[in-house]
């Protein structure tokens, strides 16, 4: 067996981590998480941490749920693997497809399975282009997405995403993908009401469509609430206007529900919270609460009809498309979300309570803006609340105030993420009101410690 130091040495010697500075990892060592239960992680030093990020936005039902564990063990014994290529299937893959058709909005009666959110979005790129081919409009190739959005790490996923530091490695984006700015009021909305800004930001889509040529645009894709970009909750006017523009130009609307799906926003899917009717919907993460990898695309009637009735083969698929063990865990997970009434709890109880607590954070001298949507929330750390035009003054990014705050969180038993100077959370949906209070106590403590550093 290993102790912390020997785990860290072996880790640094052999494991190339995703999105990790290799030099820093070698110097400081990784934090080693060994166990978890409910909302709490335990590390190799025996520290207990409140996991306000649900792992990577995925452990919606919390850790240690026996019904998911049993579902995996049972299916492993029954049939650990069989594929879904070439006209074969397995009972869990069929049962999950049926269940997904029930819990998703009515236009979704079909699913295409993948192994992750990235693979789901790669599927989206090929599927929308295939759709327009079948419509006799093969020149409709261009997909519009948003700067600072996150859609995964494969070539197509990272291209759809708008993280410029990702594009800089590997010659991205791939051809036929173009971006518009995000509906981030703090960044782009100075001098405007949020609602007026929401309409303006949606208007950028129309401008881009006209610039590309409406007959060349295949689809628009976005996260209902931008997650990795900093939990940017769009103004209420934004998504309805995006829907109107997509309808006007007959463009497919794709909702990336990898984070927002399965209850996160207080509805089953983020598009329901935002009032859109997407043609395709990417999912992953919360579909299994992260207990096992699974992702995919919900395919709306318009696209499904074309694929099925005009189609022949869609030349696409993954070994693990419809993996029986992953599907069995997803079924158990969805049934648990239903029986614990987690979506209703987020919508009616914990979501509104968290929103009220976050609103109070605006009294803290470090906080310039807070936003919540269901159980995802963000707070912007700022130098001054008003620089003179109603907008806050930001810190010099070189000060890395967000990272300072994140350090205090770790040291005090809280996992919270920093996106620049924006602190974000997305706790498990099983969180109780008492646990919201516990979380807010930790957040206040860490903000005060950060304020002490900034003033020193
Ligand atoms: N889409 C969104 C909105 C995401 O947040 C993520 C992951 O964080 C992905 C896609 C990619 O999913 P995966 O990491 O499972 O490939």
C-alpha cells in the first residue's frame, strides 16, 4: 500500500493529467481523493471536503448510492458487454432509450449513445451535416457556437468550444465552425439593462448567420447556462430570441445539456428552464451521476425522421455506444432522481434557498455579481463594486485572486472552482437546506480570508 508521498511520486512519474500544469504537479503533488459519501470527499490525509462541484459537475445523486452500485454489479454478471452495431442490442440499452424518451421533452423519442459529452458533440457535428445532406442542402455545413463555451476535448468538441487556449493547441477550430460572443452582461453589457443586453447578444447570432450566408448554416449550439465558462446565466430575453432566430432561418438548434441536464437547473433539462425547443440535445455526466462513463445525443423528431425514413446507415458509432453496464447504471440513476424527487427539490426548495443566500453575498466587499440557476451558482470577485458606470472594477488578472480564494477553500474543507476571478459551484442535487447553510458558512470564511490577502 501507498502513503500520500509515494502516491504523489508515482503519480508525477507516470500520469499525464488532463488540464494540469505538469511542472506544478511535480513540485506540489496531486491531492489524492480516496473515498466519498453523500456530498463529502475524503483525501489520503484523512481530510474531509465538501464537494461543491459534484466531481466535475456530474455526481447529481451524491456519492455512495447503493442502487447504482447494485445495478452495475448485477449487469456485470448478467452481460458485461455487448455492442449495438449491426442490428444487435441489449436490454439495458433499450430500457434506457425508453426512459430517456419519457424524461426528455416530447420532441425527443430517439437517442444515439456515445461514451462521453465530447463524443456526443462529435456525433452532433456529423449528424447535423448528414441531416442537411439528406435534405438536399449539402452546402449547409457551418455550425455556430460561442466564445468561452465548453463542448469537450475531441477535435470537434474543442472546436465547438470557444476556449482560445484550447484552440491554440492542435490547429483548431476544424473547418466549418465559427463563434459569436457569449451573453455575459458583466463583460459586454455596460450601460444596458440585462434584458436589453440579452436581445443584443442574441442578435449576434443573426449577424453571424447573415455574414456566413443563411443557406450555409447547419446549426447553432450552446449550453443553456455556460458552465466551465464561469456559470454565466444568460438574461431571460436571450434564449427565446435565439429560438426565434433559429426558426426564422430554419437552422437546427442544439442544446448542450452535459452540465444542465438531469435536474441541475430545476427542470429535467436546461432548455426547459430557458424556454427553447431544441432539435438535438447532448447529454453525459448527470445521466449516470458520473458513476460510469456514458453520453449521447437526444435526437428530435425532425432529424430522426430524416435519418430513419431517408437514411440508410449513419456511418458513425462507438464500441461503447449503448454499453449495457453504463445503461443499467443510468436507469438506476434516473429512477433514483425520480424517487427522491430531486428535480422538484431543486426547483422548489434548495434552488430558491441557494439563490437567496447568494443574493446576500453581494454585501461582501469582494463580490461584484452573483448568479444562480437551480443548483449552479457563481460569484465574481472584484476590486471595487462600481467603477463609475454601474459596472464593477476587476482585479488585475496577474494577481490570481480566484486561485487565492480556491486555495483557501481547499485548506478549509471546500471544493469550489475558480474561472479567473469568478468562483463557481454546482453541488450534488441531494444537498439539503442544512447543507446549503454549511456551504455558505464555508464560502463566507474563505471570502474573508481572501479579502485579508487582497488588503494585505
Ligand atoms: N459539454 C459540456 C457543456 C461540458 O461541460 C463538458 C464537460 O465538462 C463536455 C461537453 C464534455 O464532456 P466529456 O468531458 O464527458 O467529454
